C-alpha cells in the first residue's frame, strides 16, 4: 500500500515540524515516523470495519421490523435489500478481517454509531440505492458495483467522517487519498467466492520503504549544514531567507537523495519532489524547485559528486 512518494511526504512533514519548533527528540521523531507509516494500515482496517458496521445496522433494522406487526419506519422494506447484499456479507463475515480488527482493537464504530446511522440514512435516500433496489436479482458484479459506488460517492466524500479521522489521528488526513485508492481497487477486484481476494498489506514487504524513509530523515537532519551550503548561492535571484521554508526543505531532501542514496536515479528524485511541490507548496514553487534541482544535477554530474551505482542511474 505504501509508496515511496508517500514516505517522502511523511519525511518532509517531520523535517518541517522540527524546523518550526517541534520539541521532539530525534529518537521520538523517528518513532513517530514509523508509527505514522505503519498506521496507514490501521486506517484501511477502520474503513473496512465501517462496511461491517453498516451491514450489521441494516441486518438489525430488518430483524426489528420483522418482529413488529406495525412499524413507523418508512424504510422498512429497504433494510433487507442492504442486509442481503453479498458484497457487504462477504466483508461482514470475513474471518481474516475480523481477526485484524479484534487484534488491533479497531471496533471504533461500536462507540461511534452516529456516523453509521448518518451514512446509512443518506444511502437509503440516494439515487444510487434507488437504482440498486430496482434490480430484482442483482448479479455478483452488480452487488460489488453497488458497494464500490457506496464507498466512492457516499462514504469517502463525507465531511463528518473526514473530520472524525482527522480528530482520531492527524496524520491520517494525508493518508486518506492513498488508502481510499487502495480500498477502491480492492473492492473492484473482489471474488465473492474467495476470501483471499481481499488483500491485507504486509508491512514486512514495505520494510525497505520504511527504512528508506528513516534513513532519509536522519541524513537530512545530520547533514543540515552541508545541505544548506549546497543550496546557498544556487539561487542567485533569491536570498536564502526569502526562500519558502517548505521549498527549501524539499530541495534539501532532494539533495540528500542525490548525495547519499546511490541506488536512486536522479530523474526519479527530481520527479518525486516536483510532484510533492505541486501538491503541498505554492503554485510557483514547482517551477522554482525544478530550476534549482535541474541546475544542481547538471553541476553534480559534471563534477562527479553523485555516487550513483548501477546501470541507468546517471
């Protein structure tokens, strides 16, 4: 699930926090980075657990209405349609998902039931549900497509859920696009006859990416003066004090990769930090950072200062 770009963003944020008065020790900040990176999986689990809670609510509502001769619930005939959705049943009865949720204590929605009720009510009133409920015998593909649309059009864009995740863990706000994209792909490729079709990220596979992030952070902090000297004088039209702090951090992280990571091609480094600048810095930052880094790479190539190894790295 993790990408190198997402790791770089986490490192940029930690360096930025330290440069703006964060009182964490380097040891504490490294621990924070590790927890932040592995916490991406927790957000994925909580989102999957939301589907389980939503299905449980539909099932409960249907059972309640079945035991009552008369009901004032205008949605009474509709609960069973959601409760019978095979994709939601697949998630609700998934043994490995249950195990992860229990072991990590991710039963948030038992206490935060209002969010389940709000989304459920929005769903019942939606055009999405109106179209789905009109299907007499929906195929597996149609039932999966309904849950995909439920997530994409109702759950993911919900502002109250966004703020809930922000309050629960402030680092999750930057993780949401990554997790939402991954979850959407997982839902689309589900085989309702095979529980193994639902993937759970193995962070042992991301161990190398996490180690890369920690090393990048430590190199950037330990060599701050060296990296600053590389930046000084390379921006003739800008005094170092006038360069936006975030832009300077992105440039120095890129220089750290150029100097200390022999297996990363310079083009990859440049592209990654330019894309990050587009998302996190000012509109003009991308052009500025591109100009500075392009000039530095050409200089380092001429003077042979980049210790790049392997084919295609220079």
